[in-house]
C-alpha cells in the first residue's frame, strides 16, 4: 500500500529517454524525466520494490502501453485487497499532510450495518457544512448515479469529478426526517479537523476524556496538545480514543499521540 507522488522529474541517473533499467533494490526517488513512459517505469519499479503485494506485480510489464501512471497503477494494483493506493501530485500531498487542506466538498462517508452509505462527519465551514449536510444523512446518488451503479461499475475514483475548485457535485440525500433532498455542492479548499471532537464525560465518580481523532497529519500535533491540556485541566482520569474513521498517516503524529 502506498501513496505515490510523481512530481519532480528528471533527477534520476538514467538517460533522457527514461529507458534505463534498474534492479528493484535501486529504485530512483524520482522519474528520470517527465515523459509518461518514464513516470510509468518509475511507478512499476517502485511497486516491485516497496508495494505491500509486490509479489503480485508481474515480473515484466510493457509500460509504453499505458497512457498514464494512474492507469498503470490501476492495472497493477492488487484489487482483491488493495483499496487505498493512489497517485497524487507533490503539491496535493504537501497540502494534505503539511497544511491539513485539500480540494473537495468536506465530508467522510461509509456503509452502516444495513448497507446504507451514510455521512460519518462533516468539516466545519466546508461546502458540505454550508449545504446543511449532517452526520447520519444517507447518500442515495452522486452525480446522477445510484450507489449501486457506482459499485457495480467501479466508479468511486471518478464519480466526484476532478479535484479542482469550482467543480460541482450533485447529491441525492435522505435526511434523518426521511425527507429526500437534491443537494448541489461546489468544490473548494477544505480545512481538515484532525481532532474532530473532544468531550469530558462524567462516568460514575470518574471523569473520562473522549476524543475523535481523524487524521495523523502535521496540524494534528498542536490540536492534540490542546485537547490533552483541556483533559488535564478538567481532571480527566481515563480516555476513550475513537479511531473508527482514521485512515492513518504520519508516524511522528502517532508517536506524539501515544506519548
């Protein structure tokens, strides 16, 4: 499993055509140049080297038959188990992990025990928040496609459109009241709330801290410090750490949380 950035080309030691071959243990850190062939070759070499299911990657691939590194990754990805690996730009990667920002609509979602696709959380001041979406709302359709159609045709990677400010996303949503609404969202820069919620609960004669932690990203460092200072000032004795919707991230932040 990996998140791959193909930004920054031409720093490798190969020739200008990107045709040099490397054994898996000598994968360069960047593509040799910015040609599609060079980027495809880089992705293939990287998958043979550090991909969790590297043994599922063919020993020989004609990288010139793929139109983009994304297309190559999609073809080689071990789809039976790998639902996470993707390619992004360095700018998008840094924006997410360093600044805690991304272009989108500002909510997370997942299936409940009955197979309904529900909104799990909504970031404050995001397009989703401004449109009135709430935790628990059921998503029935996205951009005119039902959830069943999206699943059957494997459209999750494209159904929300390009990650650009101004891209419109239409949703059909069932609210808690049972009312069905058509909601139009416009993508914008969203600020992630890594520490999504903190509470101090009185349980018997104890004070228990409750924290919903969503992302192991750099802005979480200060957010965690603030949360635990609050717990300390309130005399919290025990902690509930809710990681249900956390997709992982940087080990530095995990170490900070554990400390």
